[in-house]
C-alpha cells in the first residue's frame, strides 16, 4: 500500500528540526529518537518510527527517508547529496525554507479560492430560500388581496415551485457534484485534470506560470548552493515546477546548454525569465553568485504572487457582496413594488 507523502508544512517542520539537531552535532539516528519522544500525534510518531527502523537496518539517512515512503523524491535526492558532500545540515535548512515557502503559496491560493467559494454557496442557498420559502408567503398575501403575482416575481415563484417538486433530484444532483469535486481534488487523475485546466485557461495561465518560475528559481538556488552541477540541477528542478509549459522550457534550456550556451544564455533563449532577470543571472554567473541571484529572483516572484492574490481578493470580495445584494434586492423589490400598488388601489 502506497503511503501518503508528507505535506509541505510537515516537511518544513521535519527538515527544520533535523537542521537544528545536525547543527548541534547530534547524529541523525539520535536526533530522530529525540523527535520521536516529542511527537505530538500518532501519525508523526509512525513516520519517525519507520525512518528510525530503516536507519537501524544500516541504511544511510537519505536511504532511510526513501525506504519509509513518506518523503518526496526531491527531499530524498537532496538529502543523499548532502550526505555525499557532508552538508546535510545545510541541506535540511534550505529544504525547510523551500517547503515553508511552498506552504505559504498554498495558503495564499487557498485563501483566495475559499472566500469566493463560500460566498457563491451562500448566494445559491439564499436565492433558493427566497424563491421557495419567502415568495410563496407573498403569493398568499396577493391572493388575500384579490391579486396575482406577475412579471419577474411570478416567474421566480413558478421556478420555486418546480424546485420544491423536484427537490429530491436537486439534492441528488448536488451530492453528485460534491462527489465529483472530491474526486477531482483528492485523486491523481483529478489533480491532473485541474493542472491542465490551470495551464490552458487564459485567466490562470500566467499566474501559475509565475509560481512555477518562482519554484524554478528557488530550487536552482538551493541546488547550486549545495554544489550540484547546473545540468543535474535542471533535471531535478524540472520535477518541482509542476507546470507542463515551464517543464518544456526547462528541457529547451538543457538543450541550449548542450549546444554550448552558458547558463544565462540558455535561460534567455528558453524565455524562462524576463530580460531583466536574465541579465541579473548573467552578472551572477560572472561574479560567482548565481545561486544568490536566483534566490533573490525567487523572492521577487513570491512577492509578486502574493500581490496578485491580494489584489484578486480585494476585487472579488466587494464584487460578490454587491452581486448578492443586487440579486436579493431585485427579487424582493419585484414583489414589494407591485404589492404596494395593489394596496394603494384598495385604499
């Protein structure tokens, strides 16, 4: 049975603790035992126990992480490189920063999606209640006054009656939609569909490309800082970006390097970064600080991503409130104004 890979938050926490432990001169196995004694839940204890068990079997730390089945390939590869170069503590620190950054991006995207989704669901149920429960009450008032609803109010009343008549079908439809949404959200097949939709939609394509470019810059910075060659680093980082078009650009970048271009020229020809960022990397290559430059570019992409998300939230929140207010107002006014006319006629 395939085990669930740790989340970005869990990976960041694990790597940060291991970094502090290794920096203190404690061996990985002793450090894992210390972490196990402080484990706050059964799942964390199970993960640590599995890693400890595989370490005791004579595996290196990286091999133990791989054998446990809880860690992504990127963490495993970087840990093995850290063991070979004697810099596992540094690798753990940079991995903790990387996954903390990834969690920050995920949190921002979730917050940008969650509020509009809640508002849309609220709008749906408020409108359903208005046309199935409130409008029939007004209809009774009209009948007592010897009149009938007309226009929009009559149309909505008829719709409400149909919804009540077919309420079971409606509930089944909503349940099916919910199940499909869960399948799409929590299965590899569904996530792959969402990924293709994000990459092909004109509304989200550039936003997710910027996220992928930030991952690329951050991953390359981490690997070059760890002493990994550019070509090997490109191979590894292509598995991190999780974006088809950007993966194709990275492949093109590798091809350019094979043809004799230096790293900055290859990036420029592949159109991975803007001309400004490519020039910054070109300077970094000449000064030997390309890993630092890539780190700065990653931070710039992170800030730009946060700015876009906050801008989206600042626009969508009042827009949805206005739409909800208008819809509810139109429904109520379509009933109240004719009712006032009827009552005035009676007077």
